[in-house]
């Protein structure tokens, strides 16, 4: 009986979410993919062009990744069987960590089940130690961009710092960031600046070089310095001629870089690259690494093939094609009269609509014409900033982009958006 009362609270909460227009459980179920150069998703036997995937280079259907996956699962089986420190450390995991460290020019790397799990671990462990005996005290000031990803917000949240020790700077506002660091001088032993590399709603990138300059100028004022943590999940294997993400584009480096293998790399799982001392410390402290399985050996095999592919001439060609596709998309959309919510150089292209109903109607029109795209509405973005988030892939052909623009132009005119 009491259980029913709690269930009615849950029911009301679901209704509250449904009314806020942010419900997510009515997903479209993809039954398979076609073997077109840009594979179409099959939904209720109909084919759809995909303009809302993070598979920026189209790697998830590459034969090299499938072979890597198959070889690893033939050798190691389908699951890890245990966490890393028990009997779950396989050669394929060590090979992948070495490849990621080399790819990002770092001393060491460590893989996690996801980038979300990596962020929780990195932030909790760098802010506080694992146990009450830890020598890492909570004497840290955390400064975080206001639009950071949920996994960063939660990582900071679980460290349970007093409010004055977890400050938020205005989105991409480097003057505000500097102000916070200067005004807290010497109050804490160390500072942790945390930011996304690419912000997933607008495709904007962070100017790491500007943050590095602030750090250089002010870090001596804190006993244990100022450290930069960057989550470049959307940037790795998508941005830069070598696919090294926001670090390559801004020619500046994070102290700790978090990435995912589940977007541009076309596989799954998260990772951290950093100095060996940091990785050694995380291996001894990160709960989501110590007490949780790693990715499956097959996924690690696919990810290892993906890193090698991105480094090859074929990878560089795909990165160039991605850049060309983005350029073509922006040109055609601007010519058709559409505006962008931000001037993004990344495959995430935010098409500004500015009205919730029109955004929804536009997405539905595109769906009817065989195109998958995501509408982003208030409260995810501020009121009046409703947008269609288009994600361009290197696997798109010119005719796919032209078809998209043709369909959205027709609908945009009908809805008086352009
Ligand atoms: C900035 C950022 N970090 C982390 C993640 C989560 O990545 P993963 O799926 O590997 O947990 C995402 C994906 O939405 C993201 O946008």
C-alpha cells in the first residue's frame, strides 16, 4: 500500500517532466542500417538520412573497426569478467591506453566505461581523495564554465564542496574566469578550472590558449598551482587536421584531458590522458575504474583500430571531407536564408529557429521526408534560442547535404522561418 503511494509520486513526477516538454523516453527505434556510403537508419521499414549522430567520421561502420572488434572478442571473450585490478586487465586495454597516450602526446592514458564515468572520477579524485585517509585534501577551488556538460556538473557535485569553493564563470567569458581566480588568490591550495572542449548545443570551442595565459600569469599565487581539466568528448576525432580536437585547433594543452571513444572514434567508452603521476593516482583512487568493469574487449579492439585509422592517411582524408561538408552545409544554408545560433567550425551546426512550435514542426517535416535531426528547445536553451541541432558527418555525400537543404528550405518557407 505504502509502495503505491510512492509510485503515485513517481507518476506525478513523470507527468511534470512530460509537461515541461523535455521527456525523452519516446525514442525512435532504429531497426538496422542500410549499406549506403552514408548508412540510412531503418525505422518502421522506412530509410532515414542521419543528421543527428556523433559519429562524425562515419567510423562505426568501417570494416577495420569491425575486424578489430572481432579479433579482440575472439582472443579475450565478450566481457572483461572482472574489474581491472582483479583479473580484468587485458593486453588490448593496455594497447589502447598506449595508443591514446601517443595520439594525444601524453605520458599515459586510462580507459573508463564512458566519458561520463571518467569525469566523475577525475573531478572527485582531483578535488578530494578517495578515502578519509587520503593525503589529497579538499582544499581546492573549482571554477567551471556555466554551460559545462552534466557529467562535469555531477563530478563537482559529488565532491560536496562548500558553495564558495565551487564557482561558475560565465560561458566562455575569460575575463570573468580571470576575475574569479584573482579574487580568490591564496585562499585555497589549488585551483581546478574545468571546461568542455566543444559545447554540445552550439558547437562552439573553448579558447584553451586564453585560459593557459591566465594560468601562466596567476598560478604562482596558489601553493599547489592552477590546473586545467578539459572534456573534449565532441572534439576528439573530429576537429583539427589530425583529429586531436580543441588542443590542436587552439595550440594549447589541458593538464588533464578527458575524451570519449563513443563519438568521433565510432566505438564506445571514455578515457583520460595526462602525466603518468596523475594517471597512477587515478588508477589507485577512481571508484568508477576500481569498482566497475571496463569496456568489453571487442569495443576496446574497435577503439584501438579507430585510433590507428584516424592517424592514417585515410583518417586525415575523412577529417578533410568533414571540413568540406561543414563548409558546404553552411554555405547552402546561408544562401537559403537560414541563420545560425553560433558560428561553429565543428560538425555540430546550430540552425537558429527561435520558436518552440516552429522548431518542432520543422523537425517533423524533415522526418516525413526521411531525415533525422534534433530540435533543441527551452529550457535546454534560453527562451527564443530554440534551434535545430544538425550534425554533419564525413560519411555524408554532397547529394545528402543538398537534399537536406532542399527539404529544410521548403519547410522553412512554409513555416515563415526564412
Ligand atoms: C562534453 C561531453 N562529455 C561527456 C559526454 C558523455 O560521453 P560518454 O557517452 O562517453 O559517457 C558527452 C556526451 O553527451 C559530452 O557531450
